[in-house]
């Protein structure tokens, strides 16, 4: 059963006021405002059981390794089926923290900077085909396709996000023309022929990989000889030391904020990419001073006051538990992530650019 109509309306009104005041002068303000309202309405109409499953899905983050069994995949689906709407309320509809390029721009605007840089590196254009692995709601695929004129296919394990990606692309007239989306698990063999794509990319999705070497070999298989790839990851920072208790504590606290069961050292990703046969040309944190915490602090200044207001309405009986619980759960660990990033214990903007040799098959 969904929450009462009056409670849903009050929740929507509070969030609409917050979002409108924060985004009115930002890039693509109308799109971001309307996207937020649609997301709020989606959350308000969810059955309580779905919100409860979302809260239970955080059991994933008690593990040290994602093995991909049916129970874990179920938790992952429960997690993202709600999280994708929560993230769409603010700047994280694309569900990733980008490299910090411009101090005058927010998360959403820095995301667009990264996506253009990535597309420029991939060198794709009209007539080319690109693969977006872990495409979420399809907004990165949509931006890359619109920016380059290339056709982008997105894959994701969550059917709900695939449906949202298709709906948006249908509304903008790009579905079937420049973008397509398919439900698929990247831990399985990729459902495409050999040497099929001119370029492949992903953005912060490999926390749920069960075998990095096998994954990158599959990417190698589906990209054409001479094709380029771009991978953006969150990884352990250069200052992280697993023997320091505080470092380990912060890591466990921030992983649910990033949506990651495992955070690996950047060298692990690079080694797996090279083992697959790719030639790496760039492997570094692209952010100013290799830090993202200024962007994180911007988001904290949006989410924590909003969560506090919803919490107040909850305490006086105007908003049901579900609304407050999911927002509080999503923002828990924010301070730990900011501290870890500031101290160089984690990097959310690590970019790997590579190419399949022209003579490879």
C-alpha cells in the first residue's frame, strides 16, 4: 500500500521548494527541477514493502566481496530500484561523482564536462557504435549520443532503470535512432558479437564485478581492433593503509554512500585492463588536486538540510517513516566520505583510457 495522498503531497511540496531554491540558477535548471519532481512522485507512490526492501538491501555493504549469487543480485535490484529515484531528486540522477574539474560548477555540470572529455577521447561520431556498461537511467548514453552523433547501446542489470532509460529516450526521439537499452548483467558474457563496437565505456560500475580479468576480456572481445575504451572508477586513495583502524572504519562507512561493496586499488584495475590486451594511455585521478570533497560538500549542503526538514515533519507526525528512513539511510556516511577523500583515502575520479591494438582480434 502506498503512503497517504496528503503525506505524499506534503513530501512533494517540501522537496519541490528545496530543489527549486537550489537549482534555479544552474545549468539545465528546468530539466533538473522537473526530473526531481518526477522522482519524488515515484518515491511517494511506492509501496511500503519496496522501501523496506531498499533498507534491507544495505546488508550488501556488510560484505567484503560481491560474488554475484541470486540473493546478492536480488539485494542489488532492490537497492537500485529505489536509489535511482532518490538520486534523481538532486544532482546524482546519473549516480556517479565526477572528477572535479571546475570549482564554479556543481556535480551535474562537472559530470557533463567529464562526459564530453570522455566522448572526445573515444573519437566517435555519426555511424559509430558505442557500448555503455551499467547505463543506469541512460542519461550518460543520451548525452554521449547527442553530443557525438554516434549510436550508444546501454546495458544494466535493473529492468526498472532500463525502462526509465527507454522512456526518456522515447520522449526525446532518440530511442532506436541513436540509443538503445538492454537488460544484461556485466558479470555474464556480454550479449554482443566479437569486434562489434567502435568504443566502450563505463562510469563507476565495477564495485559489483565478480571477476575483473574476465570482465575486461569481454570488453576486449566486443570492441573493434583500434577501438578506444574509457573507464571511470572510484578506488582506494594513495594514502589508504589497511592496517590503520581509522582508514578501515571510514572505508566501511563510505562504501554505502558510493554504492560499493568493494573499493579496490587503482593498480588492480590497470593490471586487469592490461591483462585483457588493452594499451593504457592514461591512468590517473583527473580531479583538481586529486580530490572531490568540494563537490561532496556541495551535495551535503543540499541533502542534509532536506533530510532534516523531512525528519522534523516525520517527528510531528506529518510524514510517514518510509520517506525519512530512506533519505536518512542514503545520506548516512557522507561525512566519512568527505573525510576519506580529503585525506586521500579514496578517489572518486580515477580515469583509465586505453585502446585495443589495431592488429588484435
